[in-house]
C-alpha cells in the first residue's frame, strides 16, 4: 500500500508539530538506577561491617600479590577468571576516578545535540526509548536477584571475600560491577527483541503469501531488510563517529536499493550508457537470501569467537542477562548458540540448494500438459 502525497505531507507535518510540542512540555531523562545494592551481596544471615583494612582501591591495586585460595569445586576455575576480570575493571576505574565507587550523584551527563535533525529525533523518540530501557533494567535486576540464590553465586562470593575482605566497600564494589555490566546489556536486549520481531514478521509474511506472490514478497522483505541494516549502521556511525560503520551503511543501502529496484547498465548501439530495469529470477533471490543469512551467521560466530569478558560481545551479554550471572563467562551458553547457528545455517543451505534446483518453467509445462489431458470415453 503506497502513501499518497497528501497523506505523506500530513504525516511529516504531524511529526514536526509533535516534536515541537514535546520540546516545550517534555524533558526526557535516561533511567537512573542501580541494578544491584550492596546489601544483596551477602549470604543470608551475614552482616556487612566497616573494617580497619586498607581502602578498597589499595586492596584492588595490590590484589595481584594475594594468594587466591579456591576450594576445589565445579566453579573454581570460573571464579578465578571472574575475580580477575572484576579486579582489572575496578583497577581501571579507580585510576580514572578514585571516588567512582561513591559518586556524588548518579545523574547521567546531558546529551549534546549538534544538528537540527539530531535535536528533532531526540525529542521525538527519546521518551519511549528511555521508558523501554527502564523496563529492561527492571527485568535484568530481577534476573540478577534470582541468580543471587544460586550455588554458583554463593561459591563466587566465598572466593571473592577471601581476596578482598568482607566489608561494606567490597560489597559495594561487587554490586557496582554487576550493575555496570547489566546496564551494558540493556540496548543489546532491545536490539535483539527488535530484530527477533522483524525476523518473525518477515517469515510469517512470506509463508502467508500466495505461491505466485512469494517471490516478490521475499524480494521486497530482503530489500527492506538491507535498507534497515543500512539505517541502523548510519545511526551508529553518526553517534559514534565511525568511518568503517558509515562505509558499511553505504554498501548495505546500495544493496537494498538494488533489490528494491534492480537496474543494470546498458550500452546502446550509439555508445550511450543507460540504466534498464531488470527482473530478478527466483533462483537469484534464493541465492541472495542465503548469502544474507550466511553473513548474519558469520557475524554471530565472530562475536562468539572474538568477544571476551573484558569486552563482552552482544551474545555474551544476552546469555548473562538470561541467567542473571554477570560474574562468570557463559561458556556453555555461547557453545550452544554456536552449535545452533551452525545447524540452522546448514539446514537453510540445504533448502536453498533444493530451491535453486527447482525449475519453474519445467514445472509449469508439466502442469499445462496434465491439464490438457482429457479422459477417454469408451
């Protein structure tokens, strides 16, 4: 369904008026909250006390010389890695700001908008985005609280307090670490939910289309999928000033435009260059869809193989959010995701091979022949 010029004009005018109204009467703020409190970092029945030990920053800086005593259990190796990741994270933050553990305020610094388009989009979309982020933070906080009742967590804090001592500052450091790791997963979860809905909607749209319209429906969805990726890359490149991501946005946009309106360069007998619209075959669409799925699979597998706990990849953050465990690296979950991606890619490749080997012209000819056959009356 195409929008008419009048309808499109009304939509644009309405969005501009809405942005102006929100600028006057609304002042969106990002959600400010701590996902974990220091009081949650102790086993039931224990109390946190202020000790006369050295400040936590000194204990973190000198913890490399401490003997890490680990009781042999199924979590020992994971606890050792998790404590080391936490120690490095804390040391980096103490070097940047010695008082980072007890900030004066939790307010997020205001965002700076450098253009009229940036300001327009901020006033239009900031409030709903901040609302969704707040809802996701509540979900992550609940998952972390659920993890605090597990054997893995009780094993970790036993080794953690063995290294850093059991006092209020140690508990605050552990709570802050989990809060910060949890917040990095908020946008990842929102993005994952968005792409999941887009993928499910696309599959349903193709399957519910008539047999004769599936090819055009698939081509349309594939084109807008690439254009959507181009838009998201453009937003990332704009906000983070990354040239490589901007180049990817241009390439994805060109691919999407070609699929939306395929053109080829043609040279006439007079030597004049011109563009001519072409019709893509179902086999071409099938192969290009397989290439697109393969590129997505490569991206997911690259995250799994390259991502580390120091710089967690989106799949690691998703797995940690699901379990609520931001203290251990989800090795088994990442392995399961890797196997699942490989199996789905293989099955889709086999289906694509079958699809491109199917000859619609031969099939149509056979159907016409069968339809032309008349029963013989004896």
